[in-house]
């Protein structure tokens, strides 16, 4: 599970970096569509981290504890 979290965190970091870079590129472009692309990039730069944070909060709240991971309490029952 830790490896999956690390991989997902790396993917999210790469996506954020890409959006920051695209925001900079769109801001410097001289195309007539550059302002629309800039606003879309800024919106995604704000929305993606908020959605990722909300997803992690929901995951933490809805996660059920696995009885196999709770082996420390099993030794207390043998006393």
C-alpha cells in the first residue's frame, strides 16, 4: 500500500508541475486562444490539489481497519 501511495503522489506531483509549466507557457504565448488556455490551466492548478486533498480525507474517513494489521492487540488477549 505504501508503494501505491508513493506512486500516486509522484504522479500528482508530476501533473502539478506540468500544469504550472503550462500556465507559464500559456501566459507568455501570443496566440488569440492563450488567455482561455491560461485560465483553464490556472483553474486546473487550483482544482486538482483540492480534489486530491478531498479524496484523501474521504479515504481516511471511510477506510475500515484490517484485523490482520492489528496483531499487537491480539497478544493482550492471551494474558
